[in-house]
């Protein structure tokens, strides 16, 4: 909890953490109005899927150029420009008057989210280097808090009665807070890195981190999408408990991220990734008992285990020797988002052709794979 107090007591850290909160507030507010947009534009599920793909396309388009832009602008200034870019583009999907402009709006919104995600994770990496303070995990905890704020804000939907007005109020309030906090980080620039020529030896740790990112993001996306259905179909949970798995996962995810920095400082980032993967694996074993109570406990352990993995990946990726921090972060973000998007689809295909149980067996195997990869990373670090 030391890193949480650090953020709450020092505007240098709170300003950065608030950007994480902002990202989830923008995205979450859009997400709760997806059914409204679908109805307003009179589009079917297939068309909506293509439109949402444009959002993902925007994210992936920005990844190859993000690190160059961030290095040119300076990571602090790039993060602030990302806030401006995301504030503007967050308004566009809800204002789109037709389907084609919706696709264009979502593409731009996706690009802004991809850019600010890389910029802000790079910024945390650089501040940690400068100040010798760990707060990456707690900063990601503030991202989770953004989702909670969106959930509370959803109660205002019938009061406001207008999606564009709701998003407008949200964007303005979030932007004003960011505007007053930007002075605490906008001047930060990345420390120069002595680059090494490209080699497989240099690429290997990034590749291994990318695999962990793909698996971890994919597993998170799968639990968000499939936990309720698993409880309903596989454990025959009563209606009132169907959402309990996701609630347990989200709660321990937030808690774990506030505790992660302190544990990481004691045992190191690679060990905590391994520990998180092991806890997640135990969680999947409990989920696979197909007993409602044990499965819910399993989802809670999944949240606790995965909570520390993603922040630590960004921290490790931003400190790979011979690689710019922004390039390391961008590589992991790209692999992670690919997992987040493809993971639920792959698992859905397995669930449809075999059983949802087999999907979660695959997730258990993936958690064990991550646990195994950490041994290779530790061996390389010690060699």
C-alpha cells in the first residue's frame, strides 16, 4: 500500500495515475452506450462487430509509430497530447450520424487509446527510474478504479437522458483535472539509452515478455467475457450469483494492483510475474471444479494473480537493456492487445466446438506456460 499512499500524497504521481483512471472512464462510458448506438443507427450485430474491429484497428495502427512520436515529443508532453487527443475522440462515436462515420470515429478513438496507453506506461517507467520509486502496479490500480467510477456514473443515465451530453460532461470533468495536474509530468523526457544493434539475443527477452503479455491480456479478456456464462452453464449457479465471478475477479484485481509494487520491490519483477501466474493457475484449478462457491473463489484468485502481471510486464519491458523504454512498452502493449482481442474469440471457438470447460483448461495451461517462462527470464538475468 506504500505506492498507493505515494500516489495520493504527491501530485507528481497522482497526475500520472489520474491519466490511467481517465483512459478507463473514457472507454467505459462509450462501452455502456454501445447498445444505444446500435439501436440509434439501426445496425445488426455483425455490423457492430465490424465497427468495433475499426476501434481495434486504430489501436494497432498507432503501435508501430508511437515510440518514435513519443521520443520526438518527450514522454511527458506526449502523454499530455494523448490526453487531448483522447478527450476529443471520445466524443466522436456517440455523435456519429451514420454507420460509416461511426467506423471512422471508432478508428480514431482506438488510435488515441493506443497512443496514450503506450505514452503513459512509458512515463511511469521513466519516473520510476528517475525517482527510484515503484508505483506502476498502483497506477494500473487507478485504471481499475476508473471502471468503478463508470459503473457508478451509469446510474446517471436515466437522469441525464442523452449519451452525448453524458460523455460531454464526463470528458470536460476528466480533462479539467488532467489540465491542472499536467504540470507535474509534462516536462519528463526519457533517459538516453545506449542502443545495441538488433540481435536474437536482444529480441529473445522481448519475445518472451510478448508471449506473457498475449496470454495475460487474453486471459483477462476471456474471464470478463466468459466467467458469467461458465457459472451459469458449467456450475449451474443461481441467477443471483452469475455475475459473482466477474465481481470477485475485478475486486481482487484492484486490490492486487495496490499491493503489487511493495511485493515487487521485495522479490523483484520477474519473480512476482511467476508468483502471479502460479496464483492464477491455482485459481483456474478451482474454477474447473465446477462447484459454484469454489469457482467464484477461483475467479478471485485469477484476479489476484493477473493483477500484478501486466504492470510488471510494462516495467520490465521499459527496462530491457539496449532498447528504448517506449519501444519495449509498445511491443508488450501490441502483443497484449492482440491477446485481449483474439483470446476470447479463440476460447469461444473451443467452447462452441467442444466445451467451455476445455477453454478454461487451455487458460490453466497458459498460466503454467507463463510460470515456466519466468524461469528462462530469471536465468538470462542471472547469466
